[in-house]
C-alpha cells in the first residue's frame, strides 16, 4: 500500500510542477506584452510561479 501512496505523491508533485511551469510561462508572456506596474506585477508572478515549479 505504501507504493500506491508514493506513486500518488509523485503524480501530485509532477502536476504541481507542471502547473507552476505553465503559470510562469503565461506570466512571462504577459510581462512582455504589458507596461508599467502591470509588467512588474507579471514579472514578479512569473518568478514566484517558476520558483514554485522547481
């Protein structure tokens, strides 16, 4: 039964990392397209999501 829970935890970790990577890519694209405070906010969010993905 332990192998099942280990596998479930691995799938959850991979899903979280994948979603974090997708969010980082999204906010990076938004930062390039925006200007002013929105550019800064999108850049900060891209860094946070990228860090969470790691």
